């Protein structure tokens, strides 16, 4: 088994001032290539700490991908740390320096002297091209570990991984067949409830059932070796049947994108009116490129369920939209939804049964409830349904 690790650098990452999205992205990419990451670590902007981390991890890992610390400022120490750990000096790469100078010249800007640092890498290391930035990557071998250094800017890092690092990995190692991962996202039931229902399922050898809770959804994952594909698909069919009522979608596409596809396939357009969610639903649908007419944010006026249903119908007619989704105000822990369709207007009023949730969490929950209401109608299901966090107190069909 090839042991692949990642070392993220920077005080801002170590202290939680920025989220390390590069690590999550790389872990997923490597997993899909049959190289699940075996360890991840973070170290701050300290030369001695970086040297210690490189030396320690190089004795354990076969491949170590180091992210960050290749910029032009004094706290960018990865190249110096690599040279120190390998016992060599930094060496200027004239061709890369010319590339940096040309980069700035093409933008009509002089190159700062500090940028020269980005063309210096440990002597004897392999330069790795960065097609979109000024910081070149490089690779060294230390204690039989292949260590690759990459910039922290996500747009640069991702291009380098895909175009430079993965091809080198495939050339250096015989990669195993990627594991199979089946994913299904649910809404409306708790993690322990789902686990209790799925636990009795007999899993094939080497196959694991996993759960990822991210309020207000829970993802179910069945992961195992590719040779267990047939057996895994048989188990997955059982999972589908048992969780059909609360399943939002399969795979990683996301609900907004799925709704957009279904609306376009049926040549339906949608307009959204929101009060409590303040435009969140419209933004989510726009991120999936859904065919939406102009949306609106309602005033804080509390409408009855009947009034909200009438507003949805009027809004659809005014915007010449096939469908209209309306979300009311939150008052006394209660909130109303209305969905106007060519088949009539559906509505439901719900009451929160958990007062510990923050306003933002509730907004995310309500947005998902609204999208799920639309999804259920598109699938010919009852649009009014209870959830683990709310109780349905009134429904409407007009």
C-alpha cells in the first residue's frame, strides 16, 4: 500500500483563520485515484517546525504533498525548509525568473525584488510547472519519500495537482484500482435513527457504511473495494428502498442542480418569494442554474397560510412562471410554506420543536424544506411531510 500524506503550512491555517479547503479537495481527488490519504497535518510559519515535520513525515510516508509557503514574503518558508532538511542550498532557476518577470511585464507592473525568491528551489530538486501563477512547485526525495511542494492558492494548487502531480504519481507508482463509493443524501431524519435502520444490513467483506452529518442533511456512504461492486450494489438497493421517503438525491450533484435539471426537462419556470430565508433559496437555485424568474424578499409581515398561498399564485401570474414557491415569516416558532403549481396550490405550516438551533441554522433548514417541497411535487409525492426538527401543524390544498 502506498502511504500518501499531506502537510499544510501557514499560521493562518494552523490557527483556523482560514479553512483548509485544499486538504479536503486533495483527499477526495486522491481517493478517486485509488490513493486514499493516510494522514494529514498542519504546521505554522516556523522554519524549525517545518524542517522537523518534513524530516519526521519523510521517514513514514511514501509520498508527502506539502501545500503553501511558496510566496514572496518572509513568512513563506517551504523552499528554505526543504533545502535545510535535505542538506543543500537554494538554487536560482533563471528560466523561472524570466517567467515571473514576463508575468508582471504583461500586466504593465514592475516585479518586486521579493518575487525573485519564488524562483529559488533546493539544489538538485525537480521543478514542477505552475501554469497559472508565479510560484513554481518542486519535488525532492528525502528518506526515500517523494515530497512535492505546491503553492497554497487553490486555483494554482488544483491545476498543478491535476496536470503535474497526478501524472508523476502514476508514472512512479502502480496505483491500485480506485475504491467504489456510493453516496446518498437524506433529509428529515436523525443520524442515530438512520444508523439503527441500516445497521442490520449484512455488508460484504471490506465494505463500510459511513454517515456524514452536515445540518440539515445526512449523507450515507457505502465504501469498499472495486471487486465487491456487485455485492455492494445489492446492499445499496436495500438502502435505497429503506430510505426512499427521506432521500434527496444520490451522488454528489446536489439538490439545486438536480432540481434545475428536472425543471428544464419539464420546461417549467419558477419564481421564489422569501421572508425568513431572505434570499437564500433563490441563491441556492441560482447556484444550480435553475430556470428562475425574478425572486423577491418579502417584508416581515406575518401572513396566514391562506394568504401566503394566494400570494404564491399571484406572484406566479405576475412573473408568468409555471411555479411559485413562497416562504413566510417566523412567528411563535411557526412558519408557513406555499407552492403554486399547475395542479393547484399546496401549503403547510410547521412548528419548530427544537429551540436550540441558531437563526442561521434554522434558515438553512427552512431553505432545505422549501427545496424538498418542490422536489417532492416534481416526483409526484405528498409535499407536506414531517421532519425530525419540525412538526406539521396545518396543510392546505387549493
